[in-house]
C-alpha cells in the first residue's frame, strides 16, 4: 500500500486546497496518471499517482485544506500480500475511459464534460451480472440491488467499506469477510471489485442467471452480445448553456412563491383601431403595429399606480424602483433573452412598438448591448405570438411579477344578454405571493384590462 | 533555490486574434509536447473574441449574466481547468499563455505567479503606470482597480493559462461578471490614459517576460 501525500508546491507553501478528485476509491490508476487536483493561490495543479494500482482510500473530501506531506490517499499497488484478484484481467477494461477523464484536452468544446466519460464503457458501467461473484444461491433471480444489509448480519463495517460497496454496486451480503471475526475488510471489497470488473468466467452466469434475465440488455454477461437492432435512444450531454438555464429556472421557482391569476380582456376596441391604422402605420414607420405595445403601455401605467409590482425583495426589505423598465421575453434558437425597454412609461405606442422591434431584432442578431438587458423591473411575455391562449410564466428574478399575453382571437361572448363576436385575449399575471396577495394582483391585472378595454387614443 | 542549470530559451508565438477554444486546444497540445520534452518553453500571445471563462474554483453566481444573455450578446462561455474564478476576455485585452517547465526554472507555484505579476508590473512601468500586488488577491492592480488577471494550471510542473492584461478592453463587458469573485473595479491602460498600441504592449511584455523568467 502506497501513501500519496500533499506535495510541497513551493518554498513558502505549507498547505493547499484539494479541489477535486479525478479518481474514486476502487478506480485503477496508472503511474503518473492524475489522481486529484489541488489549488494554491490561483494555480491549479494536477497531482499524479506515484504508482500503478488501485485507489484504495481517499482521506479528504474535495474542498479540504491540507498541510503539505499529509497523507491524502492510499494506493494499493498490488504488493499487499494475499490478494487473489486476477489483477491483469481486471486492469484492462477500465483503461481507456480513465484516460479520457483525466485528459483536459477533451474540454475543448463548450461542454464541461470532464465528469462524464464521453465513451461509455459497457463493462464498467453496466450493472453486474446478478451472481457473477456470488458464492451463495441466496442472491438468485432478480439482479439484486446492492442495498446495504443490516449491521447485524455482516458484523461491523467501516465507512470506507460501505462507501466502496455503494460506489461499486457490490452487494455486501455476497462478500466473504476475512477480517477479525469474519469482518469484511477493504481488501475483501477490492477483491470483489476486481472480480466484478474482470470479464465474468463462463460458468457463473450460466448457472445463476435464470432464463428471462438472460435477455436483459447489456447485463455484462460473458461475451457482450452483438447489437443487431437499432439503438432505442440516444444520450447527449446537455450543453453548458442548457445546464445553466435549468439552474436559473429552478432557482426562480425556489426563490418566489408563484401564483398565477388570469383575466379575460376584450381587445375589440384596439383590434378595430389596429385594423384601421395598420397600413398607414406600416407606411409611416416601416414596421407593423401589433397588440404588444398597447399591453406595454397599459402595463406601464398600471405599474405607476401599483408600485409594488415594480419592486423587488432584498432580504426583509422591499425595494421600490422609481423607473419603470419592462423586460420583454424574446425567443432565440435554443434559448431566450429578456431585453429591457427602459422608462417604458415615458413612451407612447409608436415608441414602444419601435423598441420591441429593435430589441427583438438585435437579440436575434446577437447585437444587444449590456445596457439593453439590465435594470428590468417587470417583465411581459408574449406567448400569444406562438398561438398560446394562456400560460403560467416564470418570474424573471429579481422581479416580483410577470404578465403573460395570450393570443388575441375572435370569440362569441355575451354582451348585454346578447351573443356578440369580440376579439378576446387572456392576460396571465404570475406574481410572488411572498409580497403580493391575490386581491392586489387582481386589482392590478384588472386595471390593465380596464385600460385596454377602454382604449380610445389614436396611435397615429 | 534551484538555479537554472542550462541556458533556457522560450519561443514566442503571436496568435493574433483566436477564439478561446482554439487557443485552449493549442495550449493542451503544447503542454503535452513540453512534458514529453519535444519542445522548449513557449509564450503564446493572443486576443480573444468576447468570452467568459470559469475557473475550477469559480462560482456560477459570479457570472451575472444568464447564458441566454451571453449568447444573445455574442459572448462565448467556457468552463476551464485553470485556477481562479470567472473572467472575461475580449478584443483589446492582451492574453499571455506561458507554457513553462518549472523543473527547469523553480519548482514553486508561488514564485511562478509572483514572477508573472512582476512581468506585468514592469510592463506597466514601461508606460508610466504603477502596478501593485495586493496580498491575497493574485493579479496586478492600479490603485483600487484590477488591470491584469492571473490564473494558472500546472500539470507535471508544466504551466498553462496565464494572464489577461487590459490594454484597451471595452470594460463595459466586465459588468457581466464579478471578476475573480472580487467586487472591485477593473481598469485598462487606455482608461489610465495610456494610448499605447497592442503591438507596443506586446513587445514590452515579451521583453519583461524574458527578463523576469531569465531566458537567454
């Protein structure tokens, strides 16, 4: 057994931070293959293994600050006495993927890939054949999960043994203890792991595997059956961006207490106005007039009247923003962004429409400036443009509410006890219930509705 | 102290403008060649298109912009194996990647990083600017503001990554990150009133680099 110590990285350096394990207990390592990384003062250093063998024990977790010359890990170099494990056979299969884990060159694209070996090794990752290493028949038919049996059955187990068993999917009940009083030792586990990693000898699976289980995919049984039929799925690592979006979305959901209220708005006045003026508008300004700037104008006015919707939470304080800066969600290929219309309350419908067109175009051509996406105090998302009637938008943190605009469509509605055809739209307001109560949310949404339904100003 | 036993030389490669990913791949290749003794020390100089990179010790919270924002503003994003937290590179910033075998200089990561700071401090002095070290905050500072970020990776005593010196960087882009996790301002030679061209700064850096690391 060889000790690996924290190396001295310079004359004046007495300690370093272990930033990351590149191997885990039970892994085979080659001599000079990086074992772990340490960080000292903006320098990250890979520490290679002094010998070839099996990483037997790690004595610190990532993040630990460790003095120099302290033992950090132990490597079983095979010199340790009576180890019956068929070492050469066990070594072979894991070689290739390990190299790719350790080699930083695989980082080249955007992916943070190092944790996940890009080349799956069926022998290393597939569940073990049920009874490959099981001398007792008790483990029989089902591929027994490596649950940790009760202490009473197995005697005392060290945390290391438990950890190794868990990480290598070894059923401790199948391991014969050779320690004091039949206790399972680390060496026993290593033998079991080696036996598992080695291609299983022919007789074991044949004897133990019952007929139906033999058909299980990639059970790791002797010669892996050739895959004749087409793959049933494809595994692709998420891009870094996708992972980050996932984090952001969950973080938003965990931050605020989201509730959505929906109001039905009669947009007929605005639809008629738009129909009357859209050609002239296009001729005069060069871009089309949509419903969105009307919603933005009404929202900005309502935000001035209900300032809590234009706030954010800072600890136990409410920060009321004086400026009304409305973010508008713009869909991109593979993502979305929320550029901001600054001082939205100071702009008329023409100006708002101009900003919407400009920000969306620049978002899609990747030419937004930092200032274009900062300082939003409220958000509007126009999922109606994709045909959605209504949805429950996610709050764009640190805002406390977001207004979703559904598609505007003609519907039969009851007006003065008669059925009329009106241009209807649903407004969905998702608000942070930590700060805003339902009654207030409905007053605010109701105010936006009222402003839209009673719109009379000409645009041109 | 290990004194260099033989005369050491260093090859300077001016890569011009190169995407971060391509420069990273080149570094990885050169590090391997250097470890195997196929080449001598290398000093790469490069300007990257807009990119935000995250070091091994970085915290996602130090990237203030969402990935969507970064994408929409044409900024690439990478996670990397260098030391340090998040940083930004872009046009107008001189990035230097020394691939140096420390066995042939000093086997001392602190000495290496302090020397890198010294290269920048002497370069700044060439343009009349006083750069300083701040204890516990690797990099080079002018007053309260950081002008040069440093982050290094070592593999078998061969260095990669290095420094990023703001010559005429559009500092607006630093708004997207908390540089190195520190909420301190950043500055550039341009902002400090130095009108030197990128080429002038490059040749000063090369001269000072060779001096500090004792190349022939």
